[in-house]
C-alpha cells in the first residue's frame, strides 16, 4: 500500500479540502470511520489524568468535543479558511451564541442587516443579561467609533446579509474595530469559504450555519466557527458547558459534504447569476437583489472581497404581502421552505419566516418589505428555475 501524502501548501483549495485529514486508516480507507462513542477507556488513572490535564493527546468525552470524528471535521473546517483552529457545533445559532458569550460580554455592536434568529438572541436574551448591544445600519457606520466606547468589545456583521444581500467592507470594519481594541466577527454563511475568506481580510472570527452551504444537502443541522487557536479556547468552554456539541454521525456527514463544496458552490454561483439576470427585466419585479448584478449597490465591493457571488437572491415584487405569498405558493420547482444552501432550490418570504419575530417597524428600518421573496438557488438546470419563476409571476 502506498503511503498517504500530505497536501502541499501550493495545492489549490479543492485539493486541500479533500486531502486535509488527520486520520490515517490502517486498512487504507480514504474516509474515517464514525466514532459513535461517548466515552473512552484508559489503562490507568495516571493516563486518564494526563489527558484531562492536556499533558498527552487523547480522547476523553464526546460532549467536550473530544472525539476523533469531530476533531477531524474541525481540522477540515479550519482548512477551509486557512484558520489556526475551528469548532463544530450542533447548529449555526449554537456557534453564534457561544462566540457572543465568549467574546461579547463587554459589549456588541452589530452592523447592517442580521438574520432574525441572531437579532432575537441579542435583544431577548443578551441585553436582558446586561450585555450592551447596539445596532447600526450600514448608513450609520460613521457612528461605529463612538459606539466602541470600551475595550474588549465585539463588532458583528453578516456579509452578504440576510435577506437584503447587503455587502459590508470586512477589511474596513476590521481596521476600525482593532483601532478601538475590539474584535470583528463575520457571519460568512451566505458566501461560504469558497466565495469569501473573512479571516484573510482581517476578521477575527468567521461563523457559519453549516446547515446551509457547508452541509449542502438539507440533511444535517450544524454550525462552525473558525479563528485563531487563542480565540477559539474560550468559545470551546462555552460550547462544552452549554452542551452544544454535534453528534459524531452528523460530523461525519458534514465532513463528507465539505469534499464537494467547491464544485457545488461554483454551480450555485452560476445558477444564481442566470436566474438574477433573467428576473431583472420581468415587469412584475421591482428589484432584484444579487451582488453579482452590476447595478446592485454593493457590487463593486463584492467584486473586490468575494470570488463568487453566492446562491441567494432576493426579489422584491410589485405587489403586497398576499400577492407575494401567492407567487411563492405557485412555484413548482422551487420548494416553499425555510433554510437555504441545499442542492434543491427553496423560496421563502422573509416577513413570514426568517424575520417573522422582528417587528414590522424594525424590518422597515432595514428595508425588508412584505413583498420580498428570498430564493436559495440550487443545482437544478437554470432554465427550469427561470421558467418556474416566470409561470409563478404570471399569477400577479
């Protein structure tokens, strides 16, 4: 049997994603077995104590993340963004909450549009616990320096943002945050590591709902955080004590999905661009929000910091809430469902789903209207997706 070779630094990202694995199977399998175990036996108490104290490597207890399947996944996740370390979680919200608890207790400043669940966590849980939280629109960036009024704070943003696809300047935000002794966390879910590398642009944390593009098949729920080893440590403690670890079976499925991530993202990008261009001229559509379109407000910035424009499009229709819902109900290839990033195309109305828990006033403040439809463009033939949208829009 030929010895396994390590991926070289000059290899491309797809090559490194496939081959960047710690496990070397004695029987020659290119895939690790699933270590579906909660605990691990030791020869003696001294050996157990050495692992607990970190003097020798070893596995101890899966809830702590100490499991070969989970650790191999985390090595793969770190490699996606050339990070020193990564943590896998039971969901994207678990990844967000542990990061905010670990690094946001001195105060959090949120920039731009946010996923409704994140905003709900901040306003209904973190603020009542006494954690200062401020929300700034992208147009209010000139207030960021003033908002960072004490050391050790955290700046948090999504880019592209949900559901407006608003683009934030990661490099500029990182420079402003660091100048005030703050850290920057970026939710990179919509872009994926194939399209955008926040850490290389100066961010301190890259966060993902791995349920979405990283998983890619609508069959797992998971989350991830990539950062330096030093900044990962306090997040790991919160994950451990909040019980946010994912199951080894889920870790194995996610690890499998990462191997096809580059080719899947390329097709998501191509299909979304084709759909966005086709919808631009439709008379029933008021606006097509997609970073790849030249007239999109953030197109120039997206072209600078992204390698592709992603698989999510938001359409704003010329109609009211009920008419927009009727269009969504009339789609046949697009499935009416929450979430995004899977091989199948999905449609949702943000005011009913992702931002249902946000007040109408707050939605309007962020430009999220009742006539918006968010499309997660999958891997079907793009002509079929365009035809499906056209027949549904004829219902208006």
